[in-house]
C-alpha cells in the first residue's frame, strides 16, 4: 500500500521527521499548483504534503484543497492519511491524545468544495466519510480513540463557547478547521482517506481559561510526537 501513500501534514506537522527527501515537485493541476515532497520513510516511498505550506502560512480557509487532492490523485496516490490539529468538545478526549474520527459535520462555507461543479451533476455517497479499511489500519498502529464526530468550522478564529455548545448538541466530539472539504474531495476522486486528529486544546468554554497559541503549540509538540510513532508503526506494518 505504501508506495501509493500520501501523508497530509497539518498544524505542528509541516515536515515529517525521519523523511529522507528524494524529490520536491510542484504539481500543476486544473485548480492551481500543489507542492509535494517524495521521500523514504521507514524504508517505504511516500509522499508528504504540508497543508498549510512549508512555513505554515496558509490559513484553513485559504488552502487550495482542490489542487492538493487533485495533485495527489494525478501522481498516483491511492491512500491518504490526513493529520489535523483539533480541539476537544467531548471531555473523554484529552490534550495530546490521538483520535481517528469516523464521522464529519461540515460547518465551513465559501470554500471550493467539489470537482463536480461543471457539466454532469454528480452526488457522491458520503454516508461514511472516511475509508474504513485505512481507519482500522491506523487503529492497529497505535493507541487512539477509535470513533469521534469531527466538526469542521471555517476559522481561522476559534469558536465561541456557545458555538461549541451547539456543536456538542449536534453530536460533535472534536472540532477542527481543515477536515472539509478535503475528505469529500478525496471521496470524489475515489481516494482512500482517513484522518488522524491530535487534541491541541479543550474547545472554547470547556477549559479553565482562554485558549492560547502557546498552549496549542505545546500540546501539538507532544501530540505530533505520538503521530510520528503512529505513522512509523503504520508503515512498518503495511509494507
Ligand atoms: N477549534 C477549531 N479548530 C481547532 C481547535 C479548536 O478549538 N484547536 C485546534 N484546531
């Protein structure tokens, strides 16, 4: 599976530690360009894509999700592990823990969210938004929460306490800003896509104080270290 695997890195993961870089390529697509890195990771060739750019300068609502997903399809990728920082709504999910969500609620707006906006109208099935085969393989590779409803908000600001109450009422366990339209675009192109979420903070109104970038960054350092272990286990187990 791995020679066709891409890892999309989010906040805290703009480069993959231990990745021996072979080639950097800016892939041109009908939707714009997307910079990907080819490398060897635990003896397997993989592709890495930094969703927020190499210097973490692209905000969630400005990411060219269509170019990224199209580029991965174009270079022959079949499986995508998408790493994302999230806040926890459900108190069972603690800072720095890993969550492999099984469902999504999309609250984003004004993002280019489909490849099917010209010519023939196509409605993809999205009942189960993540690739279950890949989800199960990730769960074997590490200790993680095996189910969660992932709410995706527009950002880049964090939510209000009342917005988080509403997301909880809707059934959400975690909240992030980049899970959509990425997952739906991957499904449109028939790619196997799963999310590896890292808890960076307690969502608004759920912690003791206001949420600071310093807190998020500290939790991400520890959480991303766990993600690196997960990824390296995953690759060793699926070569
Ligand atoms: N809300 C939305 N996105 C996030 C959060 C949050 O609390 N933390 C990290 N990404």
